[in-house]
């Protein structure tokens, strides 16, 4: 991940409860502010963060680095983006080379030995046993739990569904007959304008509902994938890849009712 260069003041970290275990042994530590570049393709996206670096000196030097973000979904985005193909994201930790990467709330963490020995995964899990390692971002509470495909929660940035957005989109996979459908959320304003842009080259029908406060599109993308989308004041919600139109409509009605569970911006 790319960070801005330039000197930043360092200070002693003020640890949240999850990371008090880091103070159990003598350590040197510092914190600095930075910008993490989430650029995807032609989209430039820089997000403020704090980097906490700690060094534990014993028979070997153990280094822990924590990226702390204002929103939990930024930490999860980087966690999933850096994961190897066989990673089990729902466990909240995976090995990448000699290091362990983990996700916990607003934090993305990396643990490794300076001499490239492998850090035991049990060490990290034991240290964080009192906390919910791998806790999903709050926005995923606004998706149905029933029939959810385990570990399918994703944060998208750049070009979800082929269109450029400056805000992240969120998706979860669900079964739909013989298909695996994606339920998608794009929270934010100007949802109807977004939907109009998305469907410009798609085939289907657009309806205006609730005295113009909602817009619905049902049809197919330019790649022939079935879609059903609603635009409202809460943003865009929809189902992609479900050929059973009745089931797709059922999913959309459920997720619309869950708008109240969206975290406050």
C-alpha cells in the first residue's frame, strides 16, 4: 500500500482496549499521520490514517505495524485487497509471506519477525482472544444474514460494475436457484443520477416510484447479466446475477427495509 512521504510528527500511541496486549513487554513505539493511497485504475483516492509502529526486542525483534482509519471499511478493503487466493477472510487473519496480516475494527495490522521467521498464527489469536478478530465493517449489518455465503463480504472501490465512483460500494453473495447472486449497496446521495448513468447502455425498464422519490431498473447489463436496482434517498441497492426475478425482487425488498441499520456517515 502506498503512503505519502514527507516528515510527520511522531508521538506515543494512545492504544484502544483491543491493543493493550502490546504493552506487556518493553517496546519502542511511535505514531505518525499519513495518507494511504487507495487509487484503483485512474481513480485517485487518498484516505487519512495513522500508522502505529512497535518493536519488541527479545531473542528476535518482533515488529507490529497498525494502520488506523476513521472508517472500518477502509481497513477491511485493504485486508481483502492484499489477501492471497486461499485466505479465509472471515477468520480475520492470514499469512502473507513471512508476515501475518489481521483486521480488527478500524485497524489493519501486520506482524512479523525482523529475521524473516514465521510468526505463529496462534500467537496473534491468543493475544486477541478477548476481542472479535475479523469483525466485519458495520455496513454489513445492513445485509441479510439468512443464506449469506460465508466470507463473501466485499468492499469495492474504483469501478464496481464497470462504473467509476468516488465512494465505496459493498456487496455480499447469496444463492439464487442455480446462480450465486450479489446484493450490492452504494450508499450516498444522487442515487437516481447514478442509476441513470449505470443503465445508459443496459437493456431493460426504468420505473419511477413513490411520487418520484424512488427509481427502479430491471433488465440486463451490457454483458447480459440480470440486474434489479432501486435508487432512493439512502442510496442504491440491487441484485446482480440472479435470473429468478421473483427471488431478486424479494432480496431487494428485504435489503431496502434494512436501510435503518446503515451506520451514520
